[in-house]
């Protein structure tokens, strides 16, 4: 799951970003409202974490612009503005949650997962495909009832395929979902990661497999389809 984190305090942003990545998120961090606007126009995000006190524009204007472009993108305001009027204004402007600084990153992670679990959100409790079960809360996978271990990149890729089961995923779509703009993939990274995941699913006896459509992309579907 890919997040946009908008925070002008670079040290706070760096520390929070590292913790979010340890929790399994891909994070793009920007420090200005204009960079936030550009990123939101250029990429698809599963959620946005937004500071209000930005150096160039007020965060509420960024919030409104993102919501106008994609009303379903959940936005969590993280700010030092703790007055009741500020909280009401932020929520009434379209934010899905409001977190006051300083905060514990574990609470931020919990709030991100909470807004993603809401109707229409990207975070379901459990994804299933064939005999594969993927718990999106603790990011654990079982195959035919047996626990299966995957690397973080493999988990990210498997989750993407399971959410888009039966639909073709182009290399560009996979790259956009799995890699932040500070970590561009190598030219054959998608092919290598997909090959490794496909082989591991076969070795573990999964009844759902990844199929390659040459020149188009990849698709997850049950065996026999």
C-alpha cells in the first residue's frame, strides 16, 4: 500500500517514514504543498497523511484539491493545531481523521488501517484466492491452512495481485503500487519479483497462480481458468 506523507519538518518526516515502512507501507514523503499537489496528480495513493502548517500553502487547500480529484482517497491530518475549531474545520473540509502532534507512530499506523477498513477502503480484513488467505491487518499469509513466509516485496506483490484477481496488471501499474519515487526499480525488477513469487506459490501448493501475458502484464487466477 502506497502512502503520500506531507510534512515540512524533515527530521520528523524521516523518522515517521522509516517507521511506516517497517509497518509494510511504501511511502512518498514531500515537504511542501506544491510537491504534495504534484505527487497526488502523478501517482495513485491508498492514503494521504497531511500536515496543515506547510511553508508555501495552507494544508487545507491541499486537502480540498486532493479530495476534489479523488474523493475516495482517505486523508489523515497530522498537525500541531489542537484547537477544537481547527479540528472541526479539518474534518468538515473532508479529512477522514485528525491526529494531533506529537503522536506515537503506532497510533498513526492504527488510524491509517482504520480509515482503509471503512466501506470502499482498500484494507479488507482477509483476502482469499483459491487456497491462499492473506490477512491484511497483520500481513500474514496461509496456503491451504499452513503459514507461509514471504519477503516484504513478495507480500506487497501478492497483495496487489489478490486485490486485482482476474484483472491484468501492467508493469507500470505494479511499479506505481510497489515503489516510491525515491526507490525506482531496476529495469527487470518487476519480472524478477513476479517470477520469484510465482515459483514460491507453486512450491507451496497454491491453487492460484500468476500468469504472464507477454507484452501486456500479469494476472492472478485460479488453476484451470
